[in-house]
């Protein structure tokens, strides 16, 4: 049988850290996208086109990062619950 040395409270703390990071990332991405949208209308040409193509790729990567933070937070919360439930059974 595996020995678990981490407490549910420690896992909850890690889950909250990922949740808080997700929330902060969400706010930052919204601000960045707003800034880029306002710049896009004031800038034309090949450089603008190339830059915004690259930025579109970066936006997808930022969304993937946010999804990862969210998923890890949810997974950790579920693990913490399982540990608590197991402790109650013993």
C-alpha cells in the first residue's frame, strides 16, 4: 500500500494556488487582448499583419495555459476530497 505523506490541506493549498493563477491569467489575457485590439485598428501594413498572425498563435497558447491551470486546480481538489474521504473511512 502506498504511503501518503501530504495532507488534504496541503493539496487544497496547491489547488487554490493554481485557481488563483488561473484567475490572474484570465485578467491579464483580457487586458492584453484589449490592448492588442485597440492597436490593431490603428496600424496597417505587412508588419501589422505578420505581428497579429503571431499574436493569434500566442493567444491560443495563453488559452491552453489557462486551461492547464484550471485542470490542475480541479484535479488537485478532487484528489484532496478522495484523501479526506479515505481518512474518514479509517
